[in-house]
């Protein structure tokens, strides 16, 4: 009896493990945004922004931070797309649908609007990182006075500048 119980538990864990490891669309979008951010900033600045010693840890920190923003962007995009579809269903399908029966218009609309919002956020972070790098290069003492001298000073600068 005990062997059957252990076997059933192991089987359940083997079945449940891949489902738990499956990523959400928000996680995929967040990772893609972080890759773009890393590419645009450069690896060194990217690691400084997320206060990480390795690129992998910086990517994980970026994805964790970005995932919530992507979920909010997706919810907002869904509301916008529902309103647009309700206003004129035929024009909506014509604008967004890519298949023969035009039944994928809503998903395409949400994806496009989410990607647009994510791209804007990524661009804001990249521009903020460039501004902070320039501030630190131009006047290091003023930069340290404003943002501090700890490892997270650069990240604090990027976060505050991106929000502004």
C-alpha cells in the first residue's frame, strides 16, 4: 500500500512539474522586453541597472520587475480592444484579423497594444540609463550626492528617471 502511495505521489509530481514550469504570456513578453533592453543598453549598463553581478541575474531581476507591468499593459490593452470591437466589429476584424475567418482579431489587437506599451517602457528605461550614465560621467560627485554611493545608485537613478 505504501509503495502505491509513493508511486502515485511521484507520478503526480511528474505530471504537475511541467505545468508549474510553464511560463505565462506575460513572462514571455517580459523576457523579450528585457532582452531588447539589454541589447539597447549594453550588458555592463544593464547589469548596473539591475544591480547584478551576472547577466543571468540581471535578466531575472528585469523579468521579475517587468512581468507586473506587462500584465497591467495586457489588461489595459484588452479593455481598449473590447471597446474598439464594440464600436465597429467589422472594421475591428478588418484591421486586426490575419486569418481567413477573421476570428483572431481580438488576440492580435491585444498582442499589438501590449507590445506597443512594453516597447515604450523599454525605450524609457534605455533612455533613462543613457541619461544616468551621462550624469555619472559628467559629474560623479553630483551623481553620488543625489543618488548615493552604494551599488544600487545607478539603478535608483534609472528608475526615477524612467518614471519622470
